C-alpha cells in the first residue's frame, strides 16, 4: 500500500489539497524534518501523499517479476509500484515553521538509506500493519539506536484490530512511546498522527520523565 495507485480504498479526502491552497511562502525560518518508516507496503507513501500540502515527490518504480525473488510480496499482492529512495512532502505549521516529511523505503535492500534519512531528523513515525507486525522491529531498533524520538501508528487495513496492550507487548515498546491508530489514506487522520508526534517530541525535550503515553482509541 506504499503506492496510492495500488490502494483501491483511496477516498476523495486524500486528493492533493495543493490545488485549492494559497501559494506557499518563499521561505521559512525553521524547517523541521520528520521521517515515516516501517515495513514494506505499510502505507508510508500513502501517508505522505495524503497529508502533504504540495504535490509530493515520489521515487517510485514499477515492480517487476525480477523483484519477486528479492522482495516478499506475499502479503502485498496488490502493489504495482514501490519506493526506491524516499518520498517527500511539506506541511506549513505557521509563517515561520514548516514540516518536511520524508517517507523511507520499506524493502530490506534499501535499508542502507535509512541512516542518511535519519540525519537531522526531529522525530519519526513508525507505521505498522498489525497483520505483519514483525516487519516493524527493524525500524524501531534503528530509531532507538539513533536516539530519535518516535511514535507508533497502526494503519487501518480493515478487519479486527488488536488491543493496544498486545501491540505494545509485541513491539516491546517503552511505556512512554505513544501508540495510535490511523488511516494513512485520510488527511485528517495523518495530521493527527503528526500532531501526536510533535507533542511527544515537545514533552520529551521539556522533561523526558513526563512524556505522555497515548493509546489506540
């Protein structure tokens, strides 16, 4: 589901909003870098596309039969394209501050790019498909080693959900790491994910011992 073209559920609200927005300012004082990471096909490109106020930059290539021997596509049969470098979007917070949003590639063969993407990152969203929760371990491990604040967002692929305590235990999350549910196709839902991340970062830097814990609702 990293590619919106392979997601048959895409609703009207995820259409790019840039066509109806006023032109962006020429500059901003503070550019805040956020990275969306996670396993293959969890919806990273979809999230960047849904929330970006500009037409997002995508580095997608068509998936071919040659890649089937390298990438495990058994759980993402509907995908026709995949990110090979990163996705990029922008969100204006106010006249002086903007968020620069980077979506990382999910396949293991592109993980070497992650350390570069993490450089200068304010925080990260780990996007999770609870049907393939093991795919999220590497992202969490890398972020913890980098000391990068992050939250976990469980993308809604339909079907029964998992209780938050089960997800938290399966991912071995620290108690202060926020855990939320989202729909990466929805601009409103993706914005709430980013708001949760920003609030978590603010709390962590203000007083790490008092960072709020948030659960799935």
